[in-house]
């Protein structure tokens, strides 16, 4: 090729200019530059920059005028709070960074080592996230176990022991009465030396309520004073952040600390909430902290979100002891952008987190979870019918819960009730404790309740035949005793109580997860159905549906399995999860053989719930809070065009634009002060309105500010130009200011007749902040993400002004 001699000639000419020699460049310099662009981009950058610097010097009579943006300055490329990132720009910046590192790695051994460190930094971050998330989850589990038992009594030998740990160390405890030992005393025994009677019951009742109120008050006070973002589940906000929205402080160090502490307090208080959802928030806080230590992630919001997606997987991994389910949960439920590289790293982070939790062994059973069960009976095809009925119940419960909870949260936001979050938490805690204590199934922690309902012999008060020699827990098909009937009534009351109280608990100004309460509702309903099917099979084993698989004396119905299927159905009805839900449930319980019943219940619950509304609880809360989240699951089928949505519309003021070389610094600053737009299109002139590019508001402000500080001669009358060549100005005029480096020369554009269905799809898949509307290259208007969301809400007969953020 003849490019090399031409380049050498151009480099010599450029060098002569830098030494003060006035050898003019050929008039065909732009043509040469364009020709080189087709062959070698790196040469293009050298030549074009050198040419512009020389021409600028000649034009203004000075040889040292520079584009100050050739050097980076603070905060460029960053985003303001409650704004959306530009995914395309972040991807382009990371590609440029990677290309630069790759080129430098060939220069020296040290640069090669630095490139290796950069390549491995992602795995190091995943390792640190897994270690910290697993450690925090183990500490939370141990603290919750101790503080939950503290409401009922204390261990005299070591006050930091829970009830179970206390009796483990006792030599007087037996296997049958493993929860009774002299070292563990209830508060009535410790204070008035009485374990039975009305006075002992009332005293224990009172102290149970008092401890619950104390824990809840401490939690809501800490959240209110130190970290308001520590409240709630955190998953709706995590989904919004992963879609590209900026919420400063939501993943900060204070939020991490306060959420970890208050999560222990609220779960121990006995409120109808869980720690699993907030653990995803805690893990993402860990991910945000460690990503800030590496410039590869701290300076690129797109790369940071890849880390957060993996951190969400680690959070579910330690919450349920389900590393594979955690990866699938992140992929199916929370992540917006999930490349293959993130899949591998999510798997690694979930693995490390699960290994760390297993090393801590918080449950003392060498398992990652409390719910691990082993069933010895297979399921039969005839049982699919009750499993599907449980799926229908889960879908109906999910619909009821979402509608009632959203209505209550909306009332909280729009009435005086929202002004008294502490009083609300105290009131709900008091009501929960007062009603929960008399019922043994609601008095204990929700996790322990689910564990007992999943257990094959959780309710084993059956009438035994004295002629039977088989173990009691191997013969479920016996007539139920009085204890089973009593338990059925207590479980029915517990079901009604859990359904009602969870509606008012989720969404308060405390950390609150929804996984465990939803699973508890389903487990109670499933256990009731399971006992019913069991007794039906025993008393009517000669029916045709039982004749082939349920003979007298056979171990044919497992009520605990029904509880597990019911839990999956209710959780699926609330969250609309399917694949990740089934995987989490079989990892959670070890019930790999029962995947088909779990799948049937999960799919049925989703179908039933979707018949009443497509939104899960997290999407509903996203819309309630007005977060700018474009859900990929939503379908847009309306026949509208880009011209129907773009701004400005007829009767509105014309679009605020910048011209490429005719506006002064003062003009641009005035435009910025008088408007609140996030950016401005740049056109050739206001007459032609031919589109040149797009300039972000924040970068304009930072560029002008830094130019005034670092470049002499920049004043209010200085002309700002976005072209390669500076404009022609009088000799005594102030230096012009070149801002071409902050200009996006390839903004995404559509024509005014583009269908909105296509525009919505573009915004979803490319993560755009805005899209310019043109006709034959002439600028007509702009469509922002907020405009798209408003239009979609309007088409769905919803309030378009509910989209509060930019």
C-alpha cells in the first residue's frame, strides 16, 4: 500500500509546524484524512488532531492553542443522581479501555503484567463478594437464631447460646425432649421461679411482646436516622439499578451496615417477613463496595452492573443455600444485561458464597439451609391433581396479595399514615406479637415453621395400631389423632393470620423480605391439603383413584411434599418466577425427585396469576415508586408512531438546541440555567437544523468549568465550536472553546414514521437514554426514556405522570 510514505510525509509536515515552521498542509488534508479512515483508524486520530491544532494556531495567531479535553478531567463521563446511564457509551468506553491495555501490553513486561491483573480483576471481585456475602449471611443466621429465642428465655450456662445450642451442651437433655434442659430457662422460671400456671404464661406473653417491640423500634429508628435506603426488600430497586438507573447511596457502606444489623432485629421481632430478599440487597452492597476498589468497574457504570448482577446471584445463593438457583434468579428476575461472561462469574461468586456459608455452618446440620428434607416415598400421577390445585391457590394468593399490598402502600404514600413510619412499625409489631403468641405455629420463627411443615413427620399425632411393628414415622396412612385435628385448626388460623398480616407488613420502613412469608402461606395450605389427601386415601383406599397405588398399610401419601409444593406455588404466584423458583426449591429441600410436582405447581400458579395481571410484586412496586424501568416482559402492541410521542409537540416551545459554531459560552450557560434537560442536540444552524450530534448537560457544565480554570483566554464571549475547524472570528476576539470531544457524533436516531413498537424495543435492548427523531437528516424532536414510559402508561390507561424520575 502507498499509505506508509504518505503518513511519513504528513508526520514530517506536522512536526515542522510544532517547531514553528510555516510549511502549509495540502489543501486536500480532509480528503486524505477520510481516505485513511477507511484503512487505519489509529493513524486517523494522529493526523486529524495534529491538523486541527495547527489550523487553530494559525487562525488565532498563536501556535499553542490546545483542546484542553485531550487530557481527562474529574467527573467526566459520570451521571447525576436519579438519571439513567448510556449503555452504548459505557460499552464503547470499555472497548476503548480494553484496546488501549492490549496495545500497551506489547510494550513491556510490566504492562503485560498489568494487563493480566486487569483481566483477573473481575474474578478477584467475585471472590471477595462471595466471601463477604457468605460471612454476613452466616452471622445474620446465627444472630437471628439467638435473638428469636431470647424472646422466650435465656441460656444460663452461656447467654449467647440459642435454645438449641444450649441444650446441645447439656448432659441432661434426651433425644425425645431435646428442647428441654435445665440450662435453658424461660423468663417466668428465671424471674418468678414458675414454669406453669396463668401467672407464668402471662409473664412470658408480656415479655415476648416487649422484646418484639424493642427489636422493631431499634430497627426502624436505625433505618430512619442512618440509612433510609435500608428499608424494604431492595429487589425492586436492584432491578431498576441494573436496568441503568442511578440511585446514589442505595448500595453504599452505611446502607450495608444498617441493613445487616436491622435485618437481624426485624426477623427476630417475629414480624411476618424474611431475610432472603434483603440478603440480595446486602450482597449487591458488597458488590458495589468491591467494584469501587477497581477502576475498571468504578469508572464504568455498565461494567459495575455486571458485578452487581453476579452479586445478586451470590445473595440468593446464601439466602437459600441454592447457588445454581441464585444464578438463574439473577438471570430470570433481576438482571437487565447478562452476557455470558457475567454468567460464569455469577456462578463463581455463588459458589464461593455457598462454600463460605457452609464453612460457618450456622444451622449446625452440615447443610446450607434449615429446610433440608428427605422423603422416602415417590409421588404418584393421581397426586398431580391436588398439586395443580395448590398451584391455583398460589396464583390466587399472589394476585390477592399484590393488589391489596399495592393498595395499602399507595394509601401509605398519599395519606398522613406515611408521616409516621415508626408508629406504624410499632403498631404492626404489637398486633403481630399479641395474635401470634397463643398459637404455637405462629409463635415460632417462620423458618422453623416451614421446616416443620416440610418434615415428613412434622405432625405425627396419629392413632397407632398396637399390632403394628413398623416405626411410627414410616406409616403415614393411619387415622389422625386428636393432636392432628387440633393442629389442623391451629394451622388454618395461622394461614388466615399470615395472609392478612403479611399484606400490611411488606413495604414498611424496615428491611422486609417476602420469600419466607409467601412460602409459609403455601406450606400451611399444602400441609392441610396433604393431611386431607392422606386421610382420604386411608379411609377410602378402595376408591379407583387409590386402588392402584395406595394399598392398606402402604406408605403412599407424604403430607410434607404437599407443603413443599404449596410453598413453591405461593412464591411463584407472588413473584412470577418459574425456572429459578423450581431450581431454588429442589436445592432448598434436596427434593430432586419431586421436580415435576414443583414444575406443575409453579407453571399453574403463574398462569392463574397472569390471568389477573402480568406484574409480579417487584414490578408492581417499581411502578408504584415511579422508577423508569422498561420491563422486557411487557408487550407493546399499539399502532402509534414516533411523531406521536416525540417532544416538542404542536403548540409547545421549539426544541432547545446548540449550534455547531455560533454560540458563546454565555449563551450555552444561559440555556443550561433556563432548562432542566439532560442534554442538547447539536445542529449546523437553527435555520437548517441539520443534526451533527448530541451533548450531555453534565459534560457541558464540567467542560466549561474546567476550561475556565485550565485554559487562558476563555471568557463569556468565547465562541464554543463542535467542529474540527475553529470558526472565523475577528483577530481581537477571545479564544474560541473547542468541545468536540464531549460531542456524541453518532446519536441514535429514528424517523418520524418509525412505529413505537420498534422504538420501545430499541430502548429496551440498547438501554438508550434518548433517541432523536429526524426527517431527511433534519432534526424534528427527541424521545426520552421517560417519554416512552409515559406513553406506555397512557396506552395502558394508567396515570402517565406516575413516572417521577428522569
